[in-house]
């Protein structure tokens, strides 16, 4: 079960409890209960931080032949809880999640490209074709056994994490508009592209998706633009790419991609020089055990330490010789 939010001319919006069910080779959705404009009126508070859902909801859904317990209903009403109670239960998953096994998941290539692109951008923050092809089937587990309507409302909830300045980049990536441009900065700097061409390519891709029968399988036939695509049209045309200096951003990106880390060179100490530093012969140094070597090193380190007036170069070489000899043992 899931919660659907529909526009209403008199009340502004109203909420429906819906359910996805299998119908042959596809999944469809059906209405179970109309919550009206205020679902919070079905939440009962017995006292303290406790709450439960009005049994009227359970009974009405049961009359339709669908079993719905309090555990099934509570996640749908959490957004409408009293703020002080929601703060208490925030961070707790009140509904046990059913983990799908890898064998029960459909192959990733069987899913629609638009669902895969949206999921990747929301989870990873970017769209990378290489990562898209390497993602395991369980990465898309939340898309299985759901109607198109339920999947779309899941994305509506997930897209709430996006900030205003991220909406333009989000729509640009999920519709893969960069494939229409040959400029080498099309992926990282879409704001530098021709906006009129981008608008035309967006409308073209949106219309193709609107007529895609495979994508809308199990949905009711409607004329015009599908309601679930209207929000992307608004998101694209009402959002702007963050303003900035394109040349400076391009230069910074170029420098970061070509920056090379050069670690400090290790001090190379031979056996003869190590023996000279430790004040013994090469044969004596070879026969020293770890305890004797450490005792001699501490005595010399105290003598050559820069804080004690010693030579810094000698102290560095002594440390390198001690580390090399200790590792060899």
C-alpha cells in the first residue's frame, strides 16, 4: 500500500490509500480508502507518545478484501503525526522491510531506462553510464512488484531531498539530454549549452516518454501529458542552473583533473652507511637482534635529535636505517 496525493479543485488536494496488484504481466493500482484533505483526522492519540490509526480505515479496507494491519497503515500516516511525537519516533523504521533475495529481483536491463536513470542520480548524485551497467540487480529492488503509479509516488517522495539549485541539473541528467550535444563540457557544464536547443531536446524526450506504452504499462489511458510527467516539465522550465563564472569553473575542474600527487621520496640507506650510523661493523649489525638494535637506536636518537642540538640530516637517516633494519628482521 502507498499514499497518493491528488489535486482537488475544492480542497486543494486530497489523499488516497492505494494498492498495487498483479494483473497478468503487469501491475496496476486501485483505490482502497479516501482520506480527504486531512489524513491526520484518522490518527488517534491515547496519551503520552502513543498513537494508532482509526479502525474505520482498517474496516473499510477489509470490506474490499484486503488485509491491512496497524503496522501496514502507520508508515502512511507518519508525515501527518503531531510534531512532538514524530520527533520521538524519527529515525525508527516502524515497518519491517522485506529484503529481496538476489534471485527474486528482475534483471536490471529489464527495467525502463528512465527509472534506472532517476534512481542512480538520486542515490549516487550523478549519472554515469559505466556505473549504470555495473550496478547489481538488487540496486533496483525498490522498483519491483509495483504499479507505475506507486513507482512514481515513490520518486515524488525521494525527490523531496533535492534543493532548488539542484533541480535543473537533476532533470538534465535523468532525461540524458547530454547525448544530444557534442561539446566536451556538456556533462559538467550544461549551463554553457544553447538553452533553446536544450529546451527542444527536453520536449522531444518528454513527448517520447509520454507515448511510451511499455513505460506506462498498467496505467489508465489519458489524453495529453501524463500527470506524473507534468512535474518534470515544471521542474525543468521553472528551474535555472546555478549562476557562476563558467571559465573559472572550467579552469578549476581542469586543474583538479590534472593534479598529480607527488609523495616525498624515501631516504635510501645502504647497509654500510647504516653500520656507520650505528657505530658498529657490518657483521655486528647483521647479528644484532631486535632488542639490541632498538636499544642502540634509542641511544643514538637521543644524541642526534635536533631538539638536543643534533644534526637533522643525520637524525632522518638514522630513523630510515632503523626502520629498514627492523622490517628486515
